[in-house]
C-alpha cells in the first residue's frame, strides 16, 4: 500500500492532505522521516503522523438497501451516490461490490476488502443474484421456459446462462441469474417480449437483504454473511 493511502485509511486526512503531510515532513515510517507519498509500506510497518502512531482499521463489510434514484458510484458531481448515504468517515473507506442501476433498488454490498469484493463480482465465482421483477405484461409459460434455458441478448454472441424463475403473480417474478452483463435482467425480459417496470435485488449468494432496513439504511454484515461469500462454490 502507498504511504499516502495508508495515512488516509488510518486517519482523518484525505489522500490529498496525506500527501501534503508526507511532503512537509510530518510522517515517519519505522522511525525514519519519509517525504515520498508514493513509498510502499507493509501492514506491519509503523507509520507515525505528528507523533501519533496510525493503526489500520479492520476491514468493513456492509449491506445497504439502495433506494431508487441513487447511483452506484464512489463520487458524482451531479447525482447522489450510494456512498453519499454513509457518514463521510465511513464512506471513504469502502467501495461498492456489485453495482445496481440508478432506478434499481435493493441489496448493495460495500466493503474495504478488495479480495472479498472480487469474490462477489468475479464471473468465475458463479455468485447467484436474485431479483424481484415487476413486469409490464403477464409472463407466459413459454417465456419462463426460455429464461430458464438462456436467451439471446441483442448485440451479444452468446446466450445467457440458464436462469431460475419463480412466479409470484401474473406480473411479478423472482429471477436468479449467475452473470453480470450490462442491464442483464431488463434485456432478458425484453428478449422474451416483456418490459421491466421495477427491479429490486433480494440477495447475492447467501446474503439476503435485511427486510428491517428502510431504503437508504445500512448495517454491518454478520460473520456468517461475510464467510458465506468467501466459501468456494
């Protein structure tokens, strides 16, 4: 990890302010003054800022019930982001693992652990994602069969992997997919002649959205939820 990143991660300073602190001679590494912000430090190295030993925080793992109208991005000058819903001192330590479209609601995972987020998003992990889909028209039985066998998306060479479909009503289904193609759920339903009116993610792997979380609220993941993503399969 770069020195300026280490300082920003373990103090109240931004990355920019951390660089300034290093350049101005306020930082030492293992007892030696360091003035290069790009210096790479190890986890066990002692980094001191103004005579204060900086301790790395433990990794963070959160779930959020993402509301509509919020984008899955770290920063945006014109639109509210999911990270804007977190306290600033928490938001600067995490990133989003598995994004949602602006108008899609539901389960969003945020973490400071890059390896863990890779387990969530890597195509090789085959991590199932389940959505509640509200449709414009009733879904015929033959359309369900098509989804369950995989459909050809416009502009793509390969059909989707087989999906699981659970019908709740004429216009409400649960759809489970194991890929993350661009606007995949909406495009799959368009491929069978329907239109998605609303989309809500219910689960990622073994992690299910806590139904006590109101839109915009978040909580820390439990140890079991964290380890469920780490387990193979």
